[in-house]
């Protein structure tokens, strides 16, 4: 799971790095988003100068990514609202504040919807932030930062956390790819 999240984070960074014209690719050896492609578009899996230079921004917060790319912000917000995953009038930057990266946030939004878990509770568990006043989160929510899978285990103990985390991550990956390609 940690390896998948690392690959996902690197792939998101490469996709949203200013000036990057790279695309996601499926690698035959691990499934999930691949590393960056060189200027020629080759997909050999080796780190090239483009991916080495882009590693510094892999830790960009969702707010930084969405502020830097306002078209992505509006496209992704509209997409999530049209699927009833994000309430109308909700600012994606605010919804994603505290998450390590945009992909993690969008995956949490999907899992929250899929399992009918209040997003405020999932966000509290994953960011370590105290849930909003009036939320009906379990006691202890927001006391520490949990992974998506651990958050699912805590909030929906009867769900298959690995399966649901993978499903939410796949859905988020699709949304981000589509939004990035139109922005």
C-alpha cells in the first residue's frame, strides 16, 4: 500500500508539475500510475532528468497545486460536484486542506461517498485535524494521521479496507487524469 501511494504521489506530481507535458502510463511491473516519461515519450521506467527535477514538488499540498493551476481547480471541482461527491459551493482547496496531496484528498472524497462515511470524519482521521464542530465523528477522530486504509478500518470496520482504498484511489486517478487533460 505504501509503495502504491508513493507511486501515486510521484505520478501526480509529475502530471501537475508546471511545464511538464508527461502523462500517466501503466507499468507492467506494478500496476498503477507510472513514473514520468522523457521528452521522447518513451516509457522505460528509469528516472530521467525530468522526473529527478520534479521530485521536489511531490510534496506539494493540494492548496499549492490548485492555486498554481486554477483551471485544474475549476475543472476538478465541477467534475466532483457533477458526480455529487462535493456539495455545490464547496471550495476544493478548503475541502482538501491538510491532506498530503491532491490525489489523497480526491481518493478520500470517493471512499467517503462509496461507503457513506461523512467526509469530515475521514478528513479528520487522515489529516489529524479535529473534526468540525457538530460532526458526528467517532471519538478520537483527528487524534492522529491515518492512511486511507486505516481510516476506512476505523470508520467502516465491516468494509474491506484494502479493496475500498484501491477502488477510491483508482477513481481519484481517473478523475485527476481527466481533469488534467482538459486543463
